[in-house]
C-alpha cells in the first residue's frame, strides 16, 4: 500500500492506522479503484436486467385472451319520483346577489348548505341526509367527486350557470 503525502507520527486511536496528510480521501488509491469497479458492475447489471424483463414480456403476448365487445345501455334518471321541485333561471338569478352556487342555494332555496368557512368547502344536503348522499348533475352527468361523493358548491360561480333545478 502506497501513501501519497507525508506520514505523521502516531496512530489513529480507533483503528491503529497511520495518519496521512496531503490529498485527503485520495491518499489511498486502492479503495477508490475498488469502489469504481463495484459501481461499474452495478451499472452493467442494471442495464441488463430491464432487457431480460422485456424479452419475457414479449413471450407472454401469446397468452392474451380476446373478449367480445360489451354494450352498456341505461335510462336517464327520471325526476318524476321527487316530491318537490324548485327552478331558478337566468332572469331570477340576475336579480339575486350571490357570487357562487352555495350562496345562491342557501338564500333562495330550502336546501341546507353547510359552509366550512370563507373560501372553504360548502356542501349541500337535502332532507337531513349527508352531503355524499346528494346527487349533483350537470347536463345529466354526475359531477360528484369519486373519492368523497360530494361537490364543493363554493367553487361554482353563478355567472357559469343558466338554470338551477333542485329536486327533493
């Protein structure tokens, strides 16, 4: 083992090796060479592993099962089963001073709007149910969040809306 730099008198107390001055971590070239070889071997192995996985995936294409086409049919949600209906159109909404849909519904309909603070979540519940039991439709498409099942009515500005219908 060759040291670059001068050796100080004395030993490291923990390991019993001589201290060296000069180039610091490059004073002993042999461990640096071993680290380089290990890193090079790691990169070569990591380049070969994905190639083996890709060749295994190509052989599994012959095991694919083709399914026939599926047709899904359904009926639109009918509003005939509701007891009450309240509609707000553009003319009636223009006279009301509301900035978002939560304010509009809380002031001009009989639904319960729970507001969690200014700029926060606002949910709607009907007939004592929870907000995730209320279905909200936009052009006959449900807009409830898939994870929570509710809609934040404070995020919908009134000027985006032409007509609001509340069925309960």
